[in-house]
C-alpha cells in the first residue's frame, strides 16, 4: 500500500458500496474501500496515512468539456471578467500594456457583450490604444473585437472571404467594424500573438506546418502545465478536451513520458465542414495511436452552430426582434453521412449544438447513423443544448445520447447575466431552455462540465450553480439532486468519455483518482458550496494538488 486516507466521508459513486470511511491506494490504483479497520489492516509500514478529518472524499472530478491548451495559454492574458464601462476597460488595458511591452498582441479575455452598453467597434478600442494591436474575446470565445492596428496587421481591415457562419463584420464605409464572429474570422488576430498553431485544433482541424521544433514544444508544454495545475487545484483528474489534433496528443504524450501530466486527457479529431470524408482517416489514425490511460483519442468533434449572444446559434424560430435564425454549419444530409461514417469506424461523436434547430439536426444525424449501422455502445453526445424543442426531448434517451451540459452556463446561475435571456430567447421559450432534469428524466445520461476557459473551471462553483439555479419565469425547476450532480461530475462524466473502465468511481482495481473536499459536502449549505476549498487532489496515486496546511 502506498497511501491510506482515513476518517473520511467517502462517496464512492459505486452503487455496490456507495459509502465508506477509508480508502487504500497502491500502484496507482484503488486497493480497498471500506471501514477504517478494514483498510488499516492492509497497511504496511511504508504507507502514507492521511487523516481526512471528516472531510468528503470523492472520485477525482471528470471535466467533461474544456479547452486545456487554450485555457492554459490565457492565464497570462488580461482578464476582463466584471469590467464594465469605457473608463474601466481603458484602465485595465493601459495597466496590462505597461506590464507587457514585449507582447506583439495585447489580448484580453472575458469581455462581456454588453461591456460598453453598445456594440463595440474598432474605434472604441482605438481610443484606448491606437499604436499597438489590441483585442478582446467574449466569454463564450465565439466573438473577438479588435482595434484598427490589429485588423491592419492581420490583413482583414478590408474584409476577408469566410466559410459559412464565420463573419468579419463590415461597416458601411467598406472596412471592418472590429467585430469578428467565430474562429476563422478572428484566427488572423490570434495569430498575431504567435499562438496560431495552438488554435488549429479548434479553428481548422489541421496540423501545424512546419512541425513545431523542440523550443516551441517546450514553450507549449509550459502553457499546458499551467492549465493542468489550475485544474488540479480544483480537484480535476480527468478531462475531455473539446478541441485538438494530433499535435495536441503528441504534446500531452511527451508530458506524460516526462512525468508532467497530472490529469487524464481525451482529445478529439476536429471535423470541419470544409473537410472531405477521407479526412476521417486521420481520426481513425489518432484513435489507433493514442490509446493510453493518460492520453487517448477516439472521438470526433464538430460544431453545428455558434452561440446565442452573437445570434449564430441555429434556431427553429427567429431571434426576438429580428429575422435572424442563425444557420447550420453542416447541411443535413451530408451531416447524416458524416455521422454514419464516423460511427461505422467505431468512433464517438460530440457535437456543439446550442440552438433548438442545431440540436434537432444533430439528433437526426445520430439517428441516421444508428439506423444505417445498427445500435452499438457509441455514447454519442451533444454539447450544450441550451434550447431544445419539446418534441426532441425524448429522442436523446431513446437513442442513448449523452447530454453534456454546463452548470455555469444558464444566465443567472453563475457569472452570465440574466439580460441574455431577454435578448436571445422568446419569453414563451424560457421553459425549453437548459433542460437538464427534463432530459435526465427522459433517459438521457448527464455529464457536467465548465467549458473552461469560457467559464470558471471551479467544480465547486459549478456544483453550487447546479444546486442553486432558480427556475426561469414560466419554467420548471431543472435542478437535479446533489448526488446526481456529483455523479455527473464523476462517474457520469467518466462513462460519457468512455473512461468508466478506468476512473470515475472509488472501487478496487480502478485508478487511484480522488479529491478531498474541505468539509462534508452533504451538510454545506448549497449557496456556500462554491467557496469550499479543495484539500487534496490525487491522480494515478500521485498528489497533484495539496491545500495549504492540509496533511503537511
């Protein structure tokens, strides 16, 4: 035995033994779960004993939807969460600029769509800094606003041809306004910061050319390490990275070989609308090459639409006060063919679908694959599902589709303002927005996540958001129980990511992945869960985060 945790409130997420008071770890796996006496009887003289002091022990959290490399990179950028108004925005940028004279692009994150109470233009940003390229990203990472210097340096001041759904917004004078919607449009801006190769997994699905040399890979791995450390501090031991390519897998595999990987990471092949079907050979090749306990592929990610704030989410009905409905990024019959081919290859599919029309089209694609190929343990999943037509609710459960949803996302639940609801959802449709409990009650498995860096990666804040979310006017209560919430952040997420044979439960033979929470989570008031600290994170039997003063 390597480690023993005693005097704990262990919630195993294993229905055969849901509760215990001690856990023993050996060789990177769970050796035993049971009473203190049972576990202590197995202890050898060299075992490290950790007294949990009555704290809750859970399986390590499974972050079912995040962007690890992007999040790690953004930790050093200007953070604009909570900043509002021109004066505050200017002060934040000028302070950041003074401390970052070496950066070719001054990039900010978390700029609310209503940060200036009016549509942001390049001229607004020019009034802040005109002689250096500056830009800021919306919290959802689907819109960037850039100043004239940045647009000029990126070569898009006078517009650029874009694939459907990606827009360089143009003004009446024939020049770009500064607003750039979706990845292809703002990719040239992000490239100014020297990190274009890290964006490929989400922007184009391609690989870096030329292949990054040792020095660039070392710098990239440092960014990943920063992201991993940030996640470990929040109890995360496994994650489904929702963007990526073979380069992402290579970076992570090198880090695993160097002993620097502190979480298990699943990485997709990103299928973009412009790709030919033959490109799926790359997905199969990644799945065959990366099959380990720490780095694996095996699924294909697609975007069916954008987001509600920029009205690029694909809706069945027009947005309030407009004639806009957004548009599907894949044509329906072609999407059905793509899903059928991915499924035939034995790969999992994950589709970003936010609007009710996008959700319906995604279900149609999965249904077509099942009809043509037969039913298998595919665990295809839909990411986000912010609005769904009631007729489509039972289809997820019937087809075995996972609802991969994010407790921090509903406006009013955590950091996103309620004002979004009025501007993008008709009041009569609020009852159809963010339907977690309804989907679960109709048989859809749930996986919870943050979508970091879109929102705070803190699982504890996510649990609080899930438990305290208030029903919208005219809508039902969409909260699930505390145990169901914890399950969706652990065993449910592991199942959804095909990791259930490895992690997600505290059960002998499974990975020694666990988190100790600073308190008894069943007794902490729901509105205080988010402030609860992580005392210890263990991944593969190795301590990856230790709270100040705990088990010193």
